[in-house]
C-alpha cells in the first residue's frame, strides 16, 4: 500500500516536471524563432529610420538576453552547489543506510531461523495475597 502511494507520488511529480519543461521548451522555441526572424529581416532594403529602429530593437533584445544569461548562469551555479551537497549527503549517510540494511537482514534471518515456540518466558504470578 505504501509502495503504491510512493509510486503514484513519484509519477505525479514526474508528470508535473515534464509539463513544466514542455512549456519552457515551447516558449524558448517560439522566442528563438522570433529572434531569428528579426535577424533575417531584409534590412538592406530599408530606409535609415527603419535600420535605426532595427538596431535599437537588437540592442534591447541583446540586453534582455544578457539578463537571461546571468540568471541561467546563477541558476547553474546553484544547481552545481546543490548537486555537490546532495552527493555529500548521500556519501555521508551511506554507513547508516548500510547498518539499517544489515539490521533488517539479521532480523529476517532471526525470524526465519529461530523457533520461538521453544523459548519459555518466565511466568508472572500475580498473587499478592500475602501482601508482598
């Protein structure tokens, strides 16, 4: 029951992340297409005011892309730092996970190989009639 819950939770998270990445991919592809269209404009046939406007638009697009680059660079650094932290924690907790697995293995061995019917527990006499 618990395994099924975790499987459904993981599947839900995977689908959510996939949907986010599909949307991001759509926006990036659309934006790159618009920028490509802008750069392929027949500017050599345009008058000077149109060329000046094109240069202004290219400068603004470049400025916005510079901030995109900075944000992506910072996010990449954060991701690398988080990944390093994750690896460190995985390695640091490995001995405890190994101990837990060995305890479980020993417990299963005891449950499968020890005959508990032969073990006699001390009997408790509840006769306090003498006041003892």
